[in-house]
C-alpha cells in the first residue's frame, strides 16, 4: 500500500502563490496527480503526470497558472500554484497508483492522501 502526505496549503489573497508538496512513503515510480474538492462539489482533477514526467495534463481552469512536477529521488510530487483565484479554494489531494490521462479522473487512481486546505480570499 502507498501512503501519501500533502503539505503546503494555507490562506492567501487572490493573485498570490502557494506550492503544495506530496511525500510518498513507498513506491514513487508511478503516475501521480492532484485533485481538489470544494464544499458541496465533486472531486475534480487538477493535474497529473506520468511516472517519468513525459506526459502531463492540466484542467483547463488551471492551465498557465499551475505547474506539476515530480522529484523521484525525494519521493515528492509538487504543485506550484500561481495567480490564485477565489475559485481555487478547496481541499487539495494527491493521488497515485493510477492512470494519468487528459481526463484526470479520480476514479483512475487508487491511493490518496488526507488533503491540504487552500483558501484564496478576494
């Protein structure tokens, strides 16, 4: 089983930036992704990367603002979030053990972290 631990969330004003980290306790050479869930809404895909970084996908809502990256040596997945907007407010989760495709579907991933809260104020 894989254990994932997110960190880096917080409260920022619109236009600000945050970098989320996800540390994996086990196997890291795997497809991984970031998802988010706002209160009362379904979990949505934000971005995912293949195990080697060769294939990366972003949701349209974050393209040009968010960047996913993976450091296999440190067993860590990152999400750099710039130009944050109030609508980015959500609990952010990292996931692994799944298929990374342009659809960035939560149902394609098997392992999940506990999440880290991101709040963007206007």
